[in-house]
């Protein structure tokens, strides 16, 4: 595939991620921090988000499986996940965490389980979408092109 075609595909794909609410302007700001001196900045930050999220989701699973659920601990983990998803612009994960925290306040175990499933689903979706985006970037660079900057 030629560079121009890959670049158009990249722009269309990125635009769809914003339009469908997977990403917000925070992701654009993250991209703007990347430069020649740190060309892998976004991939590195997002990879840390993936590692953190996997750990937090496992911790949440364990915490909600306890007989006496420690809602403060659950809320703390959800708050952390909300913060890290917000910092990379993972909008739908962040929004799912907001609802989750409300149920933590109510100490509603069943609703928390439902929210955990929702958060996991949004996380898997955004992870797959970002991995696809990064693969497209690699293809553009491998073809000798430059990755288009989004506004």
C-alpha cells in the first residue's frame, strides 16, 4: 500500500476513534508532546496505561469477589483507573469508571460487578483500537512516510 493511502487510512481511523467517543482531546495533547527526541512517547505512555489497567482490573475482580467487599479499596482502584484512562484520553473507559464510582458510594455489589464488566469491555475495545492505530503508524513509517498530525 502506498504512503498516501496509508496516511488517509490513518486520518479516517483516528477521526472515527474521536467520533465514536473512544478518544478525547487529551489523546491529541499526548500526541503533541511527542517529538523527534522521543518518537515513541505515545506508545510508551499508552503501554504503561495498558499494564496499569490490567493490574487494576485484576485487583477489582479480586476485591469484588470477597465476601465483605471493601468498597473504599474498590473505589480507590476505580479512581486510579479513571485517572489513568483520563490522562491518555480513553474517554469511554473514563466514563464507565464514573458510573462505577457512584455504585461504590452506594455499596451496591451487583451494580459494581456490572460496571466492572462494562469497564473491562471498554478497556478491551480501546486497547484493540489503539494497537491498530499504532500498527498503522508503523506501516506509514516503514513505507517512508510521516504520521499525519491530527488537529
